[in-house]
C-alpha cells in the first residue's frame, strides 16, 4: 500500500471490473473509496489532495 492509500501492483493480473475481467500488468487500486472508476484510483480522493 502506498502512503496515499492506493494499492500499486505489477505483474500478470486479471482485474474484475463492472465491464468484466481485464488483463493488466500494472494497476493502482483506490484505497479510500472515492474513485469514480472502481476499482482503479482516479486521484479524486486522498491521493488527489496530496498534490
């Protein structure tokens, strides 16, 4: 977990999204729940406030 609350991952990943599973190699997941793009962080919460 990053100090802004987001979870940063790298590797061969399959991410469950509202549109279905996605294959990813790098992701940043939201840790505060304020994102409009779940499960991904869009910097609209705590991490966006850090400048």
